C-alpha cells in the first residue's frame, strides 16, 4: 500500500496548527506532514493572500476510510509536499462544524451523485466549491483516480483554466442556494397547503415505507442497511392510530417493526456481549457491521426498542434497550457525567478486530462444553463469517425459540448467556481497544438524555434518571450561558455556537425530563431556549428554521437542516417541541410556528417518508386531540411514582406530561399548574384536554381504568 514505508511516513516532531484543537479527529491529524489549518479566519485569509485553492477535508474520528486516506495520503511526504505547495489545507470535524459539512456535502452530491466521508472538496478563496469527491486512493484503482493525480489536475486547472474553474464554482454555488430555497411548499396559498396536512398524507407515507420493507430480514431497502428509527416510530404511531390495520397485504405496521427490531438485535450489528449497536450493516441481514459505534445511533435505537417493548410486550426488546444503556454508561460516559461521541471501527489497524471471535478463542475462555454451546448459539465457526476466519457474533434464531429448543425458560436462557458473556467480555477487555472520540456534543448528549429518561419511564430504574440528570446538568454547567448554547466540549474547553439541532435536541431532552421530574428548570429553560431559537434561527422570508443562527459566521449559503437522516433534522425535532410546548404552556404562537414548518414541507411529507419520517410523526401529533396530563405531589412524597410508572406503562403518543410538586408549582406559569396544589400524602394526576381537566385520580387502579377508557 502506497505511503506506508517508515521513511516516507515519518511523522513530524512538532504538531501543525491542529495541535491546539479539542477535536479528537483534528488531533489525529496534528502530526501529519500536511500543513493543516482548522477552519479559521487565518486559513481563509491566507488562501486569498496567496491566491490558491482551499483543499477542504472533512471527516470524523470513528470514520474507517478517513483513517485509510490519512495513512495512504496525508502521512505520505510526497503527497503532503504537493498539498503544502499548491493549496491551503483545512481539516474539519464534521461533528463539530456540521454547518460546513451540510453545505459542502450537498456540493459533493451535486457534482458526483453520491456522498460520504472522508469528504474532499476544492474551493476558491471565496469558498465556492469547484471539484469534489470522497475517498481517493494513493494509486489509480477501481475506476478512481489517485489522490496525487487529482491534486495535479486541480493545480493545472487553477493555473491554466482559471475562468472555467471560476465559472464552475459560481454555478455550483448558485445551485446550492437554490437547494436551500427549493425545499418549500409548491403553493403560496396556506389554505391549499393545509389540504395536504391530513392523515391521507401519513397513510401515503406509510404505504411507501412498507413497499420498501425487507420481509425476510427486516429494515428498508438492501445493503448497506441502516437503522431507520424514525420510520419505525412512525409505523408504531400508525399502528396505534389504526388499531393494527394492515400496512400491506403481508404484514401489519406492528409486525414490520417487530421483524425489523428482532432481526437487528439478533444480528452482528448488535454487540451481543456488551450491548450497543454499530452504525450500519454492510449486508442485507444485519450480520457484518461497520463496527464503529456512535452515541446518537444508540440513543435513538434505545428509545425505539423501548417504544416497541410497550407496543409488543416483548421483554427481549426491553433487554436490548437496557443493553444499550449499559454500554453507553460503561464505555462512553465521561468522568463528569456527560457522554463521549463514538468508538472507532478499527483497532490495531484492522476493522472489527476488537469484536470478532474464533471457536478456539471462545473454547479457551469457556471450556469445551460451554464454548461449543455458545459458539453454536452465536454462529461462530471454523470458516468464520468475517475476515481471517473470524466471526461476528449473532443469533440465528429469536431467543424465545432458542429457549424452547434448549427446554428452558427465556429467563434461564438469558441467565446462562449473561454468565458466559461476562467471561468473554473480561477476555475481550484484554485486547487493544478501539479509539474513542472524546468530545462532548450538546446535540448527541441531549439525545442520550432522552434515551435514559425513556429507560426510566419504562423500567422505573432510578439509576437511569440519575444518568439523565447528570448529563443535562453537565450541559447547564459547561455549554449553556443564559440562552446561548455552545456546540462542543473537549479537553476541558467548550466552544462553537450551537446549531439548530443543539437547541432542538436539548429542548426535547428538557421536555422529556419535565414528564418525569418536578424540577421547574426543565420547562422554564425549554421555553426560554425555544423563544431564543425562534428569534435567531427563523427564516423571515420563507418560514422555517435555518441551521445556523443570525449571529453565526457567514458562509456561502446559510444552510437549513430539512431531512431526517442518521439523526433527526433539527427542524423536525423543533416542530415536535413547538407542538408539545403549546400544550404545556397554552401559548398558541408555538402551534402557529409549527404549522408554518409543516406547510413548508407539506409537499414532501407523503412523497419522501424516509427523509421526513420524524416530521410525519409530528404531523400525526398535530392532527389529533392530545391529552395534557399533570402529576402533582409533595416534594418528599415518593408515592407519586406509582402513578407515574402506571402512566408510562402504556404506549400512548397522544399526550404531554408535566410533573410538579408544591414547590415547583409556585415557579411554573403553565396553565396546567394553576390550582393543582397536592393534598398532603395524596399525590394526584389530572387528565386534561385543551386545559379542561377531569377529576383528579389518586390511585394506579383508577388511572389504569381511565387510560383504558381514553384509548377505546
């Protein structure tokens, strides 16, 4: 492989300008011979001064092919010399500067028809893109030009055909601007647009999703296969709404969700011995993952599995969700209560080496009898299913079937598996661990707070609420200053103004905490930050929300965050927050802002459910009567939790919940809090609609009956 000799790849003894950064990804490149800059005024000014192109390289710490390109090209002295002589080289962590990634990934997709990381974009000094790609190899292969050939071609074009380069860059930039304007309703008449905002649109979207369903292996589409958590959540809503109407001639929505989550949990994409999911599967059957583990995936999947547990009653799904929470607490938790971003796919330079096994390794740890049994259970064979005769652990049958085949109960099966897994895990800890991206992102931490709150709701495990509060308090203490959120924390420093997803995910986490805990900070801060977001992120011309605030650095385009991808769009989460806040505060302007966002995307909701599944969940919420529920109790009285956990034991997405005690009632301005003083030793729950409440309920039995009545 080119560029791997010790002589050519000798690292510099002093760091380049990335040495002062806090991003793990940027620090990984701090000793490259490339004269990297972080995105900065210094770098942009230098490009203008020298009149040379900018080579923008974007990736993230857990990215396998980013590491490959670094070793092959950025550590290569000859390649670095070309880069240093002819370009200003800027390295960006896409998870820190998501605004830059949003803009230039669209440019890559426009120019190449696909995207991915590492992302390589060549810009004029005015930041206009004129050539782009993703990974480039060190030599010509597989129809791809070598990176050196690309560099030579760009250098020649810049010197000899500058007019063509400038014209191309201007054309691409104009297209980028049109893209941001283009995702809007085709009709200028709000009443006409409102005709699209109906359950027919939701039904159309559900039908399109089910047409893409893989009936054998679950999920949507073929390989590579990603978890589509928002699509699954939409299908659960629809199943609940229609009381199990058939989604297709084959399966109900509930069955589609159950099949998908079962196959994922059985597959190698799920870490069978330590919990947690890898980012995606390279095959259709979820067997071989791309082994990197991301905080956001695990947060979203945890909440999805917990919802599915409530929908199906299947304990296996709750077990998987708790496995996720255990993994995150054990492997991604910081010393001060927040969560790191990801684990690398590679260790010792090989993808997946930390996670895979041979039968001999398992037998050495467990002995002949248990080793053979567990190898059979996890599909570990002498030939292997991965590289070099190793195997990714997976289940060939659902655990309920395995228990039946072994003539034991499901609890006995899991007790045996847990006992043997603990031994394998202890041995695995002796291996060289994958790298960890030790930055804390406000947005992803907020998603994880919501997941731990969901775990608390469903399991009543107080440890999960403690984890959620510690993480949210870390954000309060380190990343929030009045109404201003910062994006990232690392190496003891917080920096970068927050983006739309930082605000919307954080508000969502605060509202989730409001539904289980009486601290008035949750609702008051959620309201304050939402008002700030509407003031500083709102598009006054076209409606909706920009991804950056009006105080952010000005780039060639002010991006929006329309689409639900591996994470929900900031716009879709803000949309649901606005609808929840209207119910909690009685402030009608929140609903009007939500309606504006729905109108903006109305034409796309039924046509592109994969890209708008979370917005479709919000549309479903918008279209139906919503219960406003308030639980009141005395501060030291824990008996209210019987009502709380009874309330959350049923899948019902058509509600908002406010928990308050006699102390927080004095600080809350919500109309739900007015006149709700608890009686000593007698917590109460009020079920309301449009702020008109029924008689208080004091017992779990009566609450169960009331909830059953409202669902019939």
